């Protein structure tokens, strides 16, 4: 059971938030608190909230200030603003690719650990987008207090904006009670990697209101399910009406019914794609005694559903799932921006990474959506000729493919990364060139721009990489359009074989960072 108050701790950026920003300040005499800071902090202390400072101090890495100077400035801040329960600061520069420097979540996680609270029970107050991103990546709530240094796009993207620090630190804002826990909830998303990842925001919404969340997933989505925040445990089943390799077996179905019954779930939310039916699983959940079941269903469900969502707007799959969660009584909290995200504690990749690079991922889980290997090889050659360093990624079963594609001048990482490590490789990339397959959504979940080689077999509006800069390439009027074909029905794969490599180079330049 979570604590009674919505937030138990407040984490604060130092420069530009608590005190006026002096770039790379090593002089305690230059510390000037922002108006109202001391009074607002004292009110939080009196209310029993814990306080910590989380601060990027890249001047240390750049040789502009010393750690001793950072500590001296911190001491002066405490002298003027009162004691803090923890100080966490990062000495690295952005090019060091550490796990602590904001917008990475490391300092937020460490501050929460030192304070003895869960990240989800923390609010982080800062003045730039990196503060917001660090909070969201850790599962904490962000509040942006804009200054002259805050970009307009950062203000527009922030879920919560306060006009000044005292407003951000309002005790009334921070002492809102938690929602009453809804008990044990089973959420189901039983198809592949990308499907599971795009359901992540909806699962976070359920987790905000539930005391325990179990995710039922299939073997093709298991690795992705392990990366999602808000999931307490997993239940894997190869669902025969979803998985192409599934087998209908009476004893196996009975086993699953018994396992669900033993889970003591108070309710279930069945997430599906627009072309799938939730009713077979809803029947099994009823047989297992789950008292409340919610799902999309255009078909009449009889007694199988308590919450039946019949609308099926042409919206991204992530938004469709969020809509179901809200209709089931699990709205996303106001501070969550609803973007795809992964767990904040994922390790950095063990493979060495260059300072700047583009990832080309030639494989796809569905053959009809894969760009022909010779075209992917040509795209790598064109990117290399344009001065890009290229990493070619793929799973253990794609080593021959990645080796062929990488021969054009890329570095072959085929089979060298699991899904979690691939997420780290994608996180640091300038852009990712990939078909409509799981790693496209994995890239979106770590905030990396995507050049999407998109076969029109499924709707772009539903399956585009969600929430990141994206360029779409491919013939969207090809004869395979909206067929949901798994194997290309048109000789020569014209929707993707006609993509010009210079268009790929231009798209990377357009959306890449």
C-alpha cells in the first residue's frame, strides 16, 4: 500500500530553480536565491516532506570548476535556504553518456533511494526540459518553472508548468491524496514487441491506481514486457488466437484458467490491436472468476465484459490503449505526458559506442514490412558516404542479414545486444532507420528520432513511431495498402524497394539530432 500523501519528497534543480543561474559557478558569494524560495521550502519542511537537490555540474568535467567548489556553493545554498536531506550532483559532461546526468534518471533514482521513498512518490521541480525528462524517465512527477533559459518547446511539452518556485512548491499541490488503490489488476497484451511497448502508457495509467499489476504477455512480447515501468510481475502465455505459432490445447487452457483464478485478481483490462478480438480471453477470465473485465469490442460481448469500448477512432495505438484504460477507470495522472517509456534502471550497453552514429536496423518481425536487404545495404553505403557512422543492429537470428548489410561500411552489432541493451544503443543514436517493427517503437520509447521505412500494409496513423520526430519513406499507395499481409503480395516489394538512398540520407538530416 502506498503512503497517504501523493508526494513524500521534493527534488529540486539548483541553478535556475533554487538560485539564479550563474554558469559554472564556483564562487559561494555569487549565490542568490530566487524570490520566495526559503519560505516555500520551510513550509514543505514543516509539512514533513523530504527535500533533495539534483544538479548537473558539467563544469567539473570541463575543468572549469572543481568538486570542492561545487560543494562550497552547495553549502552556501544550504546556509541561505536551510537544510536539504540529500544532495546529488553529476560531474559529467553530456558526451560522457553517464546514467546520472539529466535528462537521464540516475540522479532522481539515487535521490529517492537516499530519501527512502519510491521515485513515483517524488516530484522534481526544474527550469528546463532535461529536468522534466529526468523526472518522467524515473517515474516521478515533473513541475517546470520556466526562466529566460527555458525554450518555448520545453514549456509546451511540460505536463505541469508553474509560474514561479513558490507556486510549484505549494503544499496543497504536493499533499493531494493518492487514488484509493483498486486492488490487483491483470492487464493483457499478448502479441509482439512493438505492441507491448505502445501499450506502456496505458499500463502506467493502470499502475497509478492499482495496488498490484500483473501483465499477461506472449513469448514474442516477453522481452519488451520486462522493460515496462508499472509492471509488478509477468504471466506468459502463447495465446492461440493471437500468436501464429499458438496451438489450441484444452489442458493448456485449463491450466491458464487455474493460474488466473489463483492470482486473485479484482479486475482485468484486455488490450488488443484494432483488428483483434478481446472476447476469447474475456471468456477465460470470466471462467477464472475475474469479477470485472474491460476491453475494446465491436462484437456483442454478452456477459463477458463489464466495460465495453465500441469506438475505434483512427488514432495511434498508444492513444487507443490509453482511452480504454481511462474508460475502465484508470486515467493517466496529469503529470504523465503519455509518451512511450522504459524502466529507468536499464543498464548502459556494454558494446562500445562512437560519439555520433546512426542505427540501421534491417530486420522486421513481419516479412511484408521488411525493406529488401540489398536496399538496406545501399542505404548504409549512402549514409557512410555522407559522413555518418552507422551501426547495424539485429537479433541472434539475424546475424547473416546484419553482416550482409554492414559490409557497405557499417559496424555489425547483429546478435550482440538483447532488447534491453538495444534500447541503450538506440538511446544514444542520432536517428534510427528501421521498418515498421519492434525496434521502431523501442526507439520512440527512448526518445530517438526515427526514419520509418513504412510498408502501408497497416495504417500509418495507428502504427507510426509515437511521440518522436519521424520521417516516413515508402510508397504509401502500393497495392499492399491496408491488407495486413504478413508476406508481400506484390512482386518486387515495390513499397520499400523503390526508396532512394539519398532520400534516407536527407531524412536522417531532417529529423536526426
